[in-house]
C-alpha cells in the first residue's frame, strides 16, 4: 500500500479503496478451499470430532466408561456354526483386574477348514467385479462410523489407547476402506492396450487367490482393516489373523464387514497365536499371498515358510520395524522441535512403527533443546487412558514391559540420563514411564526398542553426512524427521536418506491415508506403501487377452486403410 502511494501509475481511486474490503472481495471470488468431508474429494473424508471441545470429549468418555457386557470373540469360518477351541480371557493392559472379554482361538482343523472355504469361494468373489466389491467396502466404512464410540471403547480397553489415538484409528480405518474402494475402480479396471488395426489387446487384473492378513496389536483396527480391505477389493478371499493380544477389536471389525455385505466365505477370522494359527496358515500350499505387519524377525520367518512350500510362489507384503531418527540443525525452532519430539517419541506410549527412537541434535543448540524437551516430559500424565486427561497409557503386555526394563538397565550402565518420568503410585497395569538418555551413536543400538524410550546423539555441523550414513547404515528405512529452515539442507537430506517416509519440520507419526502412503525399505519392509496408489497392485495377478478381430470375416477399419490404433 505504501509503495503504491509513491507509484504515479496507480490511480487515486485505487488508493482510496479500503484494503480490508478489497481482501474480502478477492477472497469471496476464489473458490472455497475443500474442508471436512470434501477435503479429499471425490473420496469422502472420515468424520472427525473435536476432542478439545469439553462436551464432545465428555460424551465420548461417558460412552467408553459406560458399563457393558464382556466382549466375546470366536473364529468366524464359513459353514462353521460352533468353534471347538477353549476360551481364554482378554484383560485390559491398563488395569489388569479389568476383564474386557474372552476369545476362542482357532484350532488346526478350523484353520484347514477356513483355507478350503477361502479357496473354494475366491473365484466367485473375484467374478463379482471391482465395482461391486468397492461398494461393499464403502458400506463397511459407513458402518464403522456409525459404531465409532463402540470401536473407541474397545481400543481404549483392549489396546490401552488414549481417546485421541483411538478416535484417529477409527478414522484411519474408514479412510482405508474408502480409499481402496475408490482407487480400485481405476487402478484395477480393465485396460485397453495399443496394437495394430485388426487386433484387440486388453489387460485384466484378478485376485491371486486365498490371501492371509496378519496384523499387529499396536494398530489393531486400522492396520487390520487396511490389509483386509486391500486384499478383498482386489478379488482375494481373505483369512484374517489378528494379534493374539487384541482379538476382540478384530472380531467386531469383521462382524461389521459381514453385516455390510462381505460374504462370510470371502472374509474369515482366525484368532490365535502366531506359533500355531499363523504358522499353519503361512505353511499351507494353498495360500497365494500374505500381508504382514510386525517385527522384521517374524517377517523373515514368514518368508522362509512361504519359500519352503511345494507350491506356486506366494506374494509377501511386509511392513516391519524401524530405528527411526530425527535430525535437528541449529536453524530449527526449539519450540517446534520439542512438540515434534514429544509426540513422535511418547505418544501411543512409543508403540508405533514410526515412533522416534534416536534424536540427533546439533551441538550449538543441544543444551537448550534438550532442556526444553525435559520440561515437556515433566508435564506428561501417565495412567489409565479411560481418564481423558492421560497422555501416556500402558504398554501392551508383560513381555513388552520386561523388554523395555532390560533396555533401561543397559542405558543406566552405558548412557547418560537426560530425564525420566515418574510413574504415579497405585497403577495396576503394564506401565513404563517415558525416559530420555544420551548415547554416543545409533550403532550402540542392536535392535528396535518398542516403547517410550528416546535416545539422543549430539553431532557437529560438519558431520551431517556422517549422521545420514549412520542412519542408513542401520539397515532400517521406515521414517525419518528433519528440522531445519534451510531449503538446501532439505534437498540434501532428501537425496541421501534411504527411508520410506521423510517428514520435515513436524512430527514423524500419523501418516494420512492417500496423502502420506506409509511403508519402508530395507529391513523396514517390502513395499508397496499402504494407503498409496501402488498398494493394491501387489494383491493381484495380471492377464492379457489378445483377439484377432479380423478373423471372423474382415475388419472395416483395416479394409478402409485406416491408420493403426489400439482396439
């Protein structure tokens, strides 16, 4: 405005216009930015809730804490009226005296029955076509949204998740269902290929067969649902084996998908331990593929089991662990870094594949940034996540807790303590308080430590490439963070870091379906990325059909001498 006054070419009438009124008029002329349900148009976005609004949070808390009957999960097998196994109790990891429900694990005979049913049903399910399968996924997404509060209640009680994490997991599940439904309509459609006149070439995509989906306990609804949705919409019959710690959530999800119209023989549920149910499924020669999320060690075991079979080669889609790092240089904003570190390292009690494990901080700002992180850790509230004020809940079970305690003992002997949160008295669950320790190098860490443990490494500004080499040298390549205000540094790290997801000037968790396809490389997985445009292609087989269209008595275009084209 000031420069315009000195510009003789600017008319006086233009100077007299109210700049605020002009801005409002210009804004009104622009099309509105997409928000809410239209944010990812044409895909309908999942419904969000403002949990910072007291009444909204109070209503959800009332639903979660309302007295309900104990949940019961059983194998869901086509043609099987009553499972033959014995029941075991499922307890709340935040309150060991709280029984959430019971589950009956699948027997060997039931696994065999389910595989036979899947193989028999797959051709008919594939023949229904991608449009019909996609519509059923969208109906299931609507059902998940209607059952939002019930699903959140199970996530809080069975998986020990906070209200925010539980709500966002329901949303992610809905987004997976709708995204894969929409994506399948184009990426899996019949495609015409080029060729000469007188010849038709088409590419069809079909389901591979019976597909096993093995999901983890840390995202017992979202990853479970995403694997199933992708395999189903691609035309496979699915055998779903949930984590043995979280079968009740899985049972509820499959029940909702069946109610939405997914046939019982196209989607079957087989709860039980990996050592029995998982091993029997992955060694069965009738299995055409496996989608797995979990540890690198288990992924290797599955790969060996599939390779050892006297059967056609099976597809393996594996998303495994990560030794995830964040690099902070001296230009970074300390407040922004602190917020990103706290959420990345300690949200979900550090039990995310993408969680921050190693923080690299440039020497010049390390003391100030680490002091700020310690102050933020001091404010974290630890306890039963049924209380909406809780920030950090329990770890999933006693085995996870003992592994974290063992690593804590190693840190006490080999690292410098930066800060340790204190556990409140009277907790009756699998709790491990967030801690931060300074180490010399990521090379000291021999494995991923799956919990709220932050390792810190200081680095010299001239050693950035050495830091990147050290991260790449771990063999893992899942997520990585970078905090800097230098565009050239972003480009440099982007070019050299071998990771599936690089986040700049934000946290490194919470990948959004479609916007941030998730998955790693190296020891962190096989790809393709979940929630991305290439994921469905791993669940299909390709068939090309070539027809001599001139063989039935001539071709009008060929006779007329028209130029060649695809047909």
